């Protein structure tokens, strides 16, 4: 899988897709959506779709695709290359969401939570397939959050398509299994060949699987926390694991909105009406409007 | 100028995490 | 160690590092509040600067390879030393007698006020706000409210001119940016300018004198 686009800039979102098999533009197709890397504290999260004509579903099944979690890395790689060989009837596309994009979405002034990010990315990929001319008639999705409301949302967005959202869809439907393999292969490769954007010499790549309970990952996080900047952008700052380490190892930082949150509700209503006493002379409006006041100490 | 208050006065590897933009 | 970020007039750039002829931070009286404030004094130019600090919460600085909390930005702007002299002249003036200036500008809290006696053309400055007597080649001064108000009137007019040149919005504060009409100066009445300039200058004089000036 060619991830050179991601390696050029791994701070945002990167979309990859296979060529669209011609047959998929003609015959009714079944499309599966799945994700890889929701749990890890570092590395990207990948959303993938995989589609093929309904009439060739049996061929896809014959590849023995299964839930990527039940397969070894070698098996996944082998299956993915098999899918690539069958490019005449199988197509895929994926969105790599960098850890930086995940963290900034979750921690931004306007909170953009992980489930919404996942939903939007999944529907974005389905739309991408439709825009490419794939004749999608059925979509199967592994659920994120409540299956029923997710299904209803997708159904509303894609009224001409039959949408099925179900837990464990990646074990039930071959197209979803295939999508989960694409996603996992992409994430594994991205993590393995991660290019650090930070110009740091002693950044090693011995960070293990990236899951919070992986001892290697834990040790790596502790080894690379910087008191002012936190972690390299490989790490998802919004993860509880990362925040816990920052709280103990890094300097305190206050942001305007977080401080306001702390203050809210704590001011007594009477405090809005109390004057400061007859004699207090405020600085002139000229200085107040510019946030300027006399320096009384250095 | 940062939009947050780092409650410390200390050395920091700014070069490693920021690239100046003109 | 704490570092401070300053914006200074460019001509101070090559002030010497030597204490005797360089720049000094000193604490003097804030003529409005009577409390202390930090000033910058150029020993070689014999010039006084007030220090204003830009303060907004939740800021920090990167300074080279370091982080500095607070994000304060200090401005040093030239300030007319007569405002500081006035503080001592008004106080001494209560005694109603002529005195040598070095017995007026005395302050055991802000002892650096004696630097003000080193100012070039001190006598000319004092003439703006005092009555003067000379006995045996020695000069004696007494605070004059009339002269001071006339001097402050000039200050107000200069400030009005500067506010106009700099298109400072002096109208009532409720005017929102959306209603900012391009010929704003026409819409800001002359008296708004005078009132604003009086308010601005009142940040440098005691309340009583500010009230006198407003009446005047």
C-alpha cells in the first residue's frame, strides 16, 4: 500500500483509493465500512470501505476474509494483496485520520467528538465511492455508538441505498471484513513507518502496538514526554492515558475556555452589582480598551 | 505569543517543535 | 529567571550598557493614584518613559529556547516629567510659600525622584506650573494652579489633535463596529474629543486637579 502521501504530511487527513473496477459502475454493488485503531493512544485511526458487485460476493468470501482482529499481520497482508490482485471486481478506499487531527478535533474550542468524527468519515467515504460512480445499492457498517441511530442517520443521508448497521459486522459480512483488513493493513504500515514531524534526534520507534495497556507503549510515552510540549504528534493528546501522564510529568497550562469553565457558576450574582467603592479611579477607557495598565513591578 | 498560559518560566526545546514561518 | 518583553522607541536601541549612562528602571510615584509605578529613565538622554503593560490572561511567550508565562508585553513611551513634578509641587504648595525645588522634590518612598532634578531645561519646565522668585541668584518656586490649568488646557488641545490624527474612536461606547461610519470624525462631536482628552490626561493628574480642569 502506497502511503507516501501520508508520509509527506502526517498531521491531517489523507485519503487513498484503488482504481474503480469497471464492473462496479455497472452492476449493483455491496459496500462495507470499518475502522482500525480506535483504541490506541498513538498513531492514526483509519476508516476503510471495500465494495464489489453483489454477483461476486461469493468470490470475495472465497478469499476467506474474516474479522481483521482474528488474523495475524502476515495473513492480513496476504489477504490485502490478494484483494489487490482481484482488482477487476474489488475496490477499496480509506481515510487516514492523523493523531494530530483526532486530538485537535477533540480538544478544539468547538468540541468535535470521536463518534461524530467517525460517523462523518464513514459517510464521507461512502459518498466518495458514489462520486466515483460505483453503483452502490447496499451498505454494511460496523457500529460506532448506538447502531439504530447510526443506521437511521446514514439511511437519511443515503436514501437510495439500503443501510445495515450492526455490531460485529466485520465478522458477519465479507465486505466489512475486507474493509477491516484494508483499514488494519493501512494503520499497521502507517505506524511502522511513521515519520516524526519533530526534529528530534533521539526519538526511537520502539512504541509497540500503541494500545494504552501495552507495556512498550507505556514506557515509550514516559520516555518521550516533554514538560512544555507534551508528546510528539504521533500521540493522541486527547486520550486519557496521554493526559494522565501530562498531568503528572508536564507543566500546568491554562487555556482561556478551560479557566472560564472553572469559573462559571462560581461567581455570586451579587458580585455583578457590587461597585468598587466611591474612590476607585479606573484607568481611562483608552487604556482599558487596549488592555494597558501602569506597570507597578517588573 | 501563545494563546494559553504555561505556568512555568523554564528552558523549552522550541526549535524542535516549532519551525518559524515568514 | 523572569524575562520581560519590551517595546521601546528605536533610538534607545543603542543605549549604553553602563549604569551611569544607560537605561534604568526606577520606581516613582504614579501622579494619578499616588501609588508607585515603574518608569524607565535614560541617564544619557535625561529622558523619562512611562511603562504600560499589556495584560491579557492565558498567554505565554516563547523567547528563544525558553517559555515565559504570563505573556506580558511592556511599552515604554516618553512621558512629560512635569506631571511628576506637579505631584510634589501641589503637595508643597499647600504650605503656600516659595521653596527651592530640591526641597520640594523629596520623597523617602521614591528616593529616585531626585533624578527629576537632573532634567535638562528643568527651569523652563517648572515655569509652566509655578510662580518663580529669585533671591541672591537662587531660584524659589511655588505651585500656581492658574498656570497649571492653562498648561493642561494646551495638553488637552494637543491630545485632541493627536486623537483625530490617529482616528481614535471617542464617541459613546455603545457605538458598535457595525455602525462605524466612514466619516466617523464628523460624527464624533468636538466636545466628545475634549471630554475624551480630558479623561486621558486625568490618568496623569490627581482627582482634585482633574475636577478643576474639567470645570476650567
